[in-house]
C-alpha cells in the first residue's frame, strides 16, 4: 500500500514477491500473511522506500578553450548525490563526474564528438534509472592546412585544409612579419586570402566554428607571397670596356633575379641569385633600358621601372679633308656618332706640328697649316659621361708653295 490509494496484492508459494510501477522516492507499507488450507496468519508489516527520482531539465555548457563541460539539472526527489555519464556516440567510451549538488564538471572530453548524457540520482541504497536525457556536441577539432597556392598577379592565395566534424564554418587568420593581417571565412574547407603584401611571409592558421565554442587555431603554415618588384639602386658603366653593372636590393621570397638590357635592336639578359648583374661588350652609341624582375617559387614580380644607360659614342665615320690653298687651311668633315655632344679632332703633321679642334658640330676648320706638309687626322666623339672611340686615321697634304704661288700670280697672268 502506498501514496494516492495505491494497493497491490501478490499471492505466491515462494518466499518473494515482485511489485512494479512503483513511484520513485516514495514510502510503501508491506504486509505479509502466511496461510495453509484452513487458516491465515496474523500479518507482519514493514516499510519500504523506493529509489530516488531521475533528475530533469539536464543541460550542458562547454567551457570554450578547454576539454571541459559543466552539466546542470533539476534535482531528483530523494537523491543525496548524482553521477553524470557522457557516452561518446556509437562507442563504449565514457566520461563521468559525481556531485552532491545539481551541477558537475566533465573533463577530458574529445573534440568534435557528440556525447549522450545521462544523470543518475543516488540515495543510500539505490540509483535512479538514469535514462538518456540529452546530447552534447563538443567544440570542433582544429583544422590543419593542407595546401596554399598563390594566385599570380592579384595578391591572393587559395588555402585548403582538412574537414572536421561538427564545424559550422571556418575562419582563416594570417599575419605577416611586419604585422600586416588578413583573414577570410568559408563554410567549406577552402578560402582565398586577398590583399596580401608582396615580399612577405605570412603565418596562417584555421579555426573551426562550432555551435557553442570554436576550435583552437590549427597548426600554422607559412605563405610566402610574390616578391616585390626590384628597384635598380645603382648602375655603373665602364667607358673603356663598355661594361655595365647594375645592382638592386634583395626582395623577400626571391629564388633568383632576371635582368635585361635592351635598346635599338640589341637585347641581353642575365639570370642570377645575387643582387647585381654585369653586361659586357655593349654596343657603342646606343641608349639602353635596364630592367629587373624577381622570380619566386610560384610567382614572379612585376618588371621594375626601367633605368636608362647611354653607352660610349661610336667612332666618327667618313672623315674627309678639303684643303684651301688661299688660306693655308683645311676643312675637315665627318659623320657624327649618336649620343655624342661634341667631338675632338687631332691633326698631326709629320714634322710634329699639331692642331686641335673642339666642336659640337661635324666640321672643323684648321688654319696655319704648314705648306706641303702631310697631316694625319683622327676624330673622337664624346658624351656627357664618356670619351668615345677614336676614328680610323686619315691623311691629307697641305697646299704646296707652288700652289700658293700660282694662286697669287694667276690674276696677273690672266688665269682664273
């Protein structure tokens, strides 16, 4: 007999009886009588209290950033203590904790798992039934980056990573050595980082978003961006050997450099792992453009702004001389060299008599020549930076005395 008029009978020839569907945490009175074929004994009586009721309203709260969760419930009648069991779905792995109040902390939970929760109420002798009262999903595991691929020409990189269970989305954070940060988010296992700076090494990691908590950032991976375009910082030119040396600073992420010299039908290149290049035997009299490109493992930089270089002027050509009898002089002409700003002409006689002429044109008028003397003529062009190549020598003979006499007496002799 029990609460609310509950009453049940059991007749048996054994020494036990089983009563079901009793209310939890309730007191019952039990009477037992023995009988034979004629009589029934006086009853004996005892009291029995059923086990505690199951807790209700079981909830759980993850402790983000750890492997812990706190489970809460409303107390079950008759309980003096509680045991929480968290069974990893589909396995025989458990986490558990015990408490004298209405909350308990579970430890050493695995990431990305669904746990079935049950809470057992205890008294001095019995436990409640402890049926499954809910589920709990832990924070996703940390994703690991599988690959990163630069997209050449637009300062971006495509990252992929391992999918993880329980993730509702992903966020990628990347920070360069100079402090510049970029990020991207995705609902799939790939994402493109944009606006990356050239010549930087970014440290990137992926975080998986969860319903209650996010995963810790996954292992970091380095992204080396496209090298920055080099800047030619120095150029040296040797007029005597027509050799140019250009230099530039190192660009991070570069595995080699490619430099060019080009102008008016001539082109040469130099590939190097250093930060300078030498160009030998450049043609004379040309204006060149010097450019450099940094080459990375995946992408190349844009070509640098060009630097100009003017090579030594070529030797003047077609040097010719016209002697002028009447004035003891000669007119020397030649074809100038591109890039020349002036010319030096040297006229040397066999007797050592020398004339020098400096001009920015392509003619030179020499006077006071020695009569009948043979002279050697050379012309040299010069630019603002170099003295050019000397022309092949040519020779002429100054007017003779007979020439001068004829010129002077021609009018009196009726000659023209």
